[in-house]
C-alpha cells in the first residue's frame, strides 16, 4: 500500500521538478519586430475626440527583457495625421474652415510590463496583456492645400507664420519648433505562435508638449500679413483665415483661433509580428 502511494507522488514531484528546471533554464532575452496600423490626431480641429479619420502608420522596435515581466523597448514609428474643420458638427468650427496634414517620425523609449509570465515556446505561458509608458521625440511639419487658379497647391504652414509667429507686430510669438516631445502610454496583447514568433496588437496615446501639431493654437493675427504686389492676399493670409470660403472672413485681430491651454496629441494603433531572442543557462540544482 505504501509503495502504491509513494511511487505516484515521486513521479509527480519529478515531473514538477523537470518543468521547473526547464523554465529556470530558459531565458527570454528579448524580441524585435515590425508593425502596421493607423494613427489619429486630437487637438484644436478635433475637439470632440472623433476617431473617424485614421491614417496610415508603421513601426519597428526592439525589446530587451530583464525577466519574464519587465522589459525596455526602443521603437521607431511613422504616422500620418490630419484633420479638417469640415468634419465638425459645430457650425462655428465649420466656418473657421481650417485643415492640415502632417507626417510624424517618432523615436521613443518605453518601460514595458507583462501582466502574465511569458515564456515563448512553453505551453501555458504563451500569451500576456501588457502596458508600457515611455518618452520620445518626434518631428512634424503641418501642411495644407490651397486651390489657386484652379490648381491645388501644397503649402507647409510653419514657415508662413499663420498666427503671426516671427512678425514684428507679435514679438512674443516665436516660430514653433519642428521637433517636440511625446509621452506614449500604451496597452497591448501578445501571443506566442512558435518558439521564435509572436503576434501582437497595441494601441498607445501620445501626450505631447506642443500645441502646433495642427498649426492652430492662439488668436488671429491679420495685421501680420501684407498683400502681394498685385494687391491680392498673400498665401500666408489665405491659409491663416479660410473662413472667406464661406463668406465674410471672421479672422479679426485677437479673436480666438485655437485653444492654447490644451496640447495636441495623437494615437497609434498597430498589429504586428515579433521574433524572439532566446538563450539558455544551466538550471539550478
């Protein structure tokens, strides 16, 4: 009777010990991967948090795992963002009639935390939700399209100083930088398909330190622009106040054009694949 009890117990302990030694021997050193998805802008032209105009995004990354839960990720992302007052349900915003597009190039560093123990290639440890928080820098250069003589022309907005930046009449308004800082907060889920391959989905909002992602922030500055030699409005003046397309221009000096108290932001949502970097160590006795 005693033998019948001892033998199964020893087998169970042996199996548990082997599994523990196998997990202890395995080291998930990190992963690298690629992703594609969509990006969306939030700011002075999209005040209601609409997600109706997503645009393309793509990225690459490398993650160094310190243990099964904590990692450090460096990532590079491209995102195209844009929006228009024409999409708004607010009549005053529609009449303002501003729009923009911009290409964003982002480099960021993230601390990442897995909620579950993640051992690629080991049954029972093949998936985990995760969260990450980071800091990054990104470049942006908003532009808009204007129809002149029946031809659509692309104009970059920053050099035009659409709110009087760099003009002698507004010495306190300096041209904004084409670079800014972002603070990504992301959540995701990854699944291990094979010892070397994972699939994942991730969405992250970028808090930024700029209010000019959309080239809109403070008040109208009509006296910052002079007419062309022919007496026609300059390109800068036409793009600073486009309400004339609806009738009488609304851009009088000092009238609110944007909300300078709230910074712009953007979200990146992607799906992708990653490839594991693994190593082995001698299991503990």
